[in-house]
C-alpha cells in the first residue's frame, strides 16, 4: 500500500489567546490557514503560571466544534447551558458549539505544568445551527491501541486492530489519537487520502519517509493509502488527526465560523442580543 509522504511541514508560531494565555498555534497560521475540515490547532505547554492562569473567560462560539485534549494539568469548563466539569490529563472534551454557546475554560491549578491541545473542526452548513452538545471522556474512557513501543490513545475513529475511540456521530468521520512512542518505534495505520491528515509533534521527533518532524512542527500528509512514521532517538508524543473535507466556503470572524458573511453578521447579532 502506498505510504503517504509529507507534502507540507510548518512550525508552530507563538500566539496569545483568551485573557493572555501563551500558546503555540500550529494550524491557523499565515503559512497554513486552514486544512479542511480542520480550522485551528493550538498547543499550550508551560510550567509558568503566568503563561496560563488568566485562562479563557466566558466567550461565544458558533458553527464548529472544539476538541480539548489534556496531557498535563487540569482545565475547568463551564457554559451557559448548565454544563460544567474538569478535564484532567489524558481526558478529552469534544464540544459541538453548533448553533451557539457561551463558555469559559479556566485552569484548575495555580502552579505546575499545563499542557495539551485544542483543535477546531468545522461543521457542514446543514449542521451549523443544530443544538450545542458535548462528548466528554476521562483517560480511562479512551482506549489504547498498544503496539510494539507505541501506545495510541484513540479519541475517535477505529484502528486496523479494531480499537475504536468513544467519540462518535461526527459527520467528517474523524480519526484523532495521541501516540506515545518509544525511541525508534514505528506506527503504521491505513488512512487514505480521502481524508485530510496531519501529525503534530508535542515532544520528541518523528521521521516520515526520510522527512523529519520536530517538536512544535506539524506535517500534512500527501496522497497514498497508509500513514507510517518512526519515533526519533528521544521518542515522541504525537497528535494524529484525519477527517473528510467538507468543501464549503469558510467565513470566519473570531469565534464564529459560518459559510456566508450574512450568517456571521447574524451570529454577532444573536450573541449581542442574548440569543445564544
């Protein structure tokens, strides 16, 4: 089966979001604006409380999904629909903002390492105004596909060995996993080019058919049928994502992602008039 090589490698850029949280933006940068159906990938990683304590106070979303995956530290989320909880290491919150939600994400700690990723995934036009909802799982609820030197925590999608993640019912049929790889370990999985696919390196490095991805770099896979990569001499922790492109216009204004400018203006008006 044809192994997919990397058609683009980008390095994450320093950014700030929320009330001043320092992070690395890996997707949604000038060199890689979007990657249909994926809109943005932020990597937060710091043991300096000043980088994260201000958190992400109440803010709105409409038209897409946010996926928060914690590697270290704890994050409390709360919204205007009465939902509240804490995401702990190895846990995931898959929030479908859809028709509108106002929520906050605040650190549940005053010191120590805070590390993880937030991925934004677009919704097709037909689903952008459906009711908001959540799928949440702690580390024990996310199954592991254990191979030689690799522990793959499968958030959504099903591997060739039959391990299936708990998140379901997503139109773009995503595959999303954290790979914990020992030095020199190889991960191989059939993921065809009908799905947009990328790997983002949290720590360490991987090699893909002679190309190297280092810490804080993101690689976009090209044509082929199979994804295969090897961990570097220090091992690696990698987020692997794949999803079917939506192929619709993207009109993006801050926390609103719609398909027309009129829909974005309506989202702004609905938020300002308390209709979320």
